[in-house]
C-alpha cells in the first residue's frame, strides 16, 4: 500500500532550488527551457501552471477522500502538502517581483 513520492518541481532557472526537484527529467526540463526563452515571466507563468495542476490533483484526492473512494489517505496528505508548498513558492516569487519593482520605482532618475 505504499506509493512512490514525487517531489515538487521547482523552476530550475532559480539556482538555489533548481537541484531540489524530485521529478523525472521531462518535468524538470520544461521550466528550464521556458525560462531560457522568456526569462522571469516564463518562470512565473510555468510556476503558476504547475501550481494549478498540483492544486487540481489535491482537490481530486480530497473529493475521493470525502466520498470514501480513496484507498490510501497518505496520497491525499502528500498532495495537499505539495499544493501548500507550491502555493508558498509562487506567492514568494510574486512578492519578490513586486518588491523589486517597487525598489526600481524608488530609484532617482
């Protein structure tokens, strides 16, 4: 009754967390190519897309747990924690982007 635990794939364009990905190479390569093409906007867009897919998986498992169709509650708990961490990551990226924009706006011309 155990299932393999996959990690949250962080955008590999961010050097501090790029090596923390526990997913397959195909999942980890997608944010890297998107980051090279569009920069920060592409990283943010791919992070939001990944967040949406993780949250929808978590929501589907929550419905299965509520209806009694879920065989292993651990799957839901893992998905819920992945969704929580992905949300925190996207919010942190957004906050840093806003902070950088505000800092640029305060620069004298």
